[in-house]
């Protein structure tokens, strides 16, 4: 689960937090040492802490997600052989950015 969570950090398709939460749950039941390592890890720990404290994604995480989604869908749109695929990539990008924007403004209210 930790491995899948780590793979999910740079990839927009695979989620990170659910895998890390499952790993933390399993470690809490099996190995307190590994559980402590995971929740205090410099990179992985903040995902778990944000969920526990009900904070959601940080602004930095949202910017990274936006950059990865934009890059991926831009490349998809550029190399798509049919116009419908390009249109779909642009539509997915636009709705993703609207979703990120709305989650940002909902948090600030």
C-alpha cells in the first residue's frame, strides 16, 4: 500500500492518500514501529496528517496536481489523432481546473 501511495504522488490517475491511510491502518495493527515511521515520514506523513486533521489538500499539493493534469492533458490534446479526443482532453482539463478552483474557494470561506 505504501508503494502504491508513493506511485500515486506523481501520477494524476492513482490516488495517494487512500493507499497511505490503508497502510497506516495496517501498520497500526501489526507494527507500531512501521506505523510511527509512516506517520512521521517527511514526504508521506503530511498526507496522513491532513486527513486526520480534516484539512484536505494543501495549496502546494493542489498546484502540483494542476501542473501534472495540465501537462498530461496538453500532451494528450496535442498528440490526439482525432478532434473529438482533443475536445475531450480540453473538457477534462477545464472541469478539473474548475473543481480545483471551487475546492480552493470553499476552503477559504
